[in-house]
C-alpha cells in the first residue's frame, strides 16, 4: 500500500452465503490493498446467538475460517488486510479459529488479528431498561419490555473508529460483530488518509463507497435490471473494487478479465438499493447526503464518484434486536392444465374449510399462485389463457406451534381428496419454522462507545 | 398522427421503456428506486410519477402510505411503500418478503405521455 495516495478496497462477500470463490478471486486476480467481507443480515445475529447457546464455541460466520486458511498466505505475501463482520456474537472464538488456520498455514508471526468487542448488549438489556432506556420499536413505538422475555439477540451498530484503531495497532485481519456494513469499506480510508472525525464530506464519500461495496456483485452486473441480457460472463462475475483517493473521490471498478459490468446504470441501481430518505443516510460516523453524489462513466467498467456531502452524525446508535415471534409453515402443490388457477383456487378453499373445521387459529393464512400473481398481485391481471401450470402456495403464521404443525399435515391429503392434475408434492411435509422478528431501536451512543474494546493478537 | 383528426395522439408507454430500477426492504417498507434510462427522461418521470399515481398503482398491494424523494443528480426517484411486506422480514408469509420484485411491479405502470414529448426528448429538442 502506498501511504497517502490511492488505496484499493475490494468487496468479497455481500452476505453470508454469497459466492465462495469471490474473495479468493479478488485476492488473486489483481492488485488490492484491503478486502472487505460483509456476513451479517438483520436476522443473522439471532441465528448465531442460537448456535452459540447450543455450543459455546460457535456463534460466528463459520465459512470465514476456511476462507482465511485459503487466502491468508496470499494476503500476508502481498500485504492485503482483511476486514470482516464475521465475528457475530462470538468474536473470540472466531479469532481463535482464524489464528489456528494462520499457524497451520505456517504464518505464525505474520498475521495479527484485531477484534472489536462491545456491540453485543444482550446481557445488558435488563440493566439498560431499568435505567430508563425503553428501546422503543422504531416502526411501532412499543417499548422493548413487551417482548423482553423472547429476545434472542441485541447488538448496537458500531462505526469505523474501532476498526481504524485495530488497523493502527497493526492488525492484518480485523474481525467485528455488528459493525455497519459500510464501515468495513471506509475504515481503511480513514486509516490510510488520516481523515479527522469532522471530515464529514470525505466520510460521506466513504459511506457511499461502502454502500456500493456491501452487496458484492449487485454493483457489478449481478441483479442488474438495465439491459440485463447483455451483461457479459456473469459466471465469472468480478466483484466491485473501490479505488479511493485522499480527497474523497473514488472510482468503482473490478479486475480486468472478469465478467459483469460496472457503469452508471449498474452503480446507480445499487445506490438506490434499500435507500430511505436520500438526504439522510445515517451512520454512526456521518450522515451522508445521496442527493449530492456525482457519477461519471470513466472508461470500460469504471465509474468516477465525487462531490458527496455529509454532516455530523446524531448522538444515537441503531440497535438491532431479534425476538421470537411465533411459528410459520409454507405448503405448496402444483396444478396442471387445463384451468390450473381454478383448480388451485378450489384446493385453497377446501384446505381452508378443513383448517376451519379443525378449529385451528392462525394469525394469518396467505395464499399465492406462483406462476400467475404471487409477486405482482392485482397488477398481474386475470390468469393468462391456456396457462400450463400454477403452484398453489399457502402459508400460515401462529403463536400456537401445534396449529402450524397440524397445518403441515393437511397439504398432502389434497392430492387424493381435491381437484385433479396435482403434482409437486415429492418434497414431503412442510417444515414448521420459528419466526425470529426484527426489532429496530435507537440508543444513546454514550451507552455503547465506552464499552467498545479493541484487542490485537498475533498468530 | 391520428389519421382521423390529423393530430398527434398521446402515446401510452410502459414505465419500463423509460426507466430501470431496483427495490429492497426495510422492515415492512419497500423502497423502489426508479432510474431514467436517459437523463432527458428524468423531468418527465418527476412530472408523471406523483405520489398519488404510485399510490393508485399499488392499491391492494400496500396498506400504508407512499413517500417520494427526488435524486436529480442520479436522474432517479426513490419511493417508499409502507406496509408492503406483510410485516416484513421473517414474519412475512409472502414469496417476495424482501420486496425484490416491486421494482418491476412499479415499472409495468402504463403512462400516457403527451403527443410528441418522447420524440422531442429523443431528438434533443
């Protein structure tokens, strides 16, 4: 890395379960300085919390460990640093597993792992509530107390500063818990360029870069609606790389020879993904104004981004809480020609009559006809004439597990006791799923930031 | 031209001819970004895609209100459709609980464009 000039921050994973080869390709197919890996979605924390309660050595993104084993030799050789929110709710276990991989790869003394601890506030909830923090649901306004006995995880979204600290202390791999997705990309910029805390325009540019990187190939031709058929070689899609400059200007690009596409259209689509009020993109470090972004095509698979403005953050941090909210199950059957929709509708009526007769109570029963109107509802219009088949999809939700379980036994009987030409039941009985709901709230940042701790350990 | 009157008739176009986009979820809210395929189309989108028009388009699909934000710098509009996802997240029973297909649900909207407007835009007048 050339200190103070340009740095390259590569995106290697847009979610836990993303293309496994992507981070390896980012490291091997061309020059990069930092590799960011985003593993956490809103409900991931609750899954990890559950894994940890069953086995105290678990509770982090397990895929991260073998990946590190594979790429750490290259990273050590070329000075590439990795930043990942893979630590979930068990940062120490994640760190120890990666340390073991590093030693196994003969990298003892050449890998330093930094962890950022303190975002997990599950154990602190009763005390916080007792001191008057109601953690009201941002959508419904209800205080957390109403679901406290069912809470499964609680994490504050933390910003880039602790990651920067870890880098300053020589960490070559930084593992965080619930840091914001965007911080994984702009922490290296703060570190490399020495941006002060009030360099809001530059930090806002970093946030925009982070928003582009955080969903992986969704910025480089994947899931692109604009002229999707002409996007080349998605089988070999190149994930985005940010080339960042000290003044906040950056370029979005990808390694030469990879598939996909980066231009104004693909980057704009990603900029609008999951966007709220564009003037108020709130992060722990800055509020970015997306209406100030300037985009220009700057060559093949290359977009220049500049002009971004930002302002001071608020005194609150977002908290992501998950809680158990009942049970659900989804049953499906496929009805064939002729009149598949009519048959599926008849089957749905029969099923509902039987559920009713059994006296089962559900909070909701939802019926969709996949192949006709499941995604676009009334906009789909009447069923197309001569449709070959449609999938009947009935889903139920209840706080009563027994009711949902009974529902799962009412799908298969429709095959011999309902409308004809029905198939697609080979998958067996539907599975009862736990519903883990998301509870967004805000908390005073002074309740979180003093508790954040950075630890750096050498392999 | 309308052969009967000699006047240029207004043209009906689908929004997908004028724009592309992307949608995503935040709780029970869907955001739909609508991006002009050509910068010249943006003023037309701003004029035609009113909150009222979008609310009417999604009638029966959403239970809450519609908000609109303008991003003229990106030739784009961002809509928030509240109450669109049956509770959202893992609570939702919808196939599309993440609202991924609301982008094209928006883009199948039919718009009546005044006579000659598109042609004028395209020829740069």
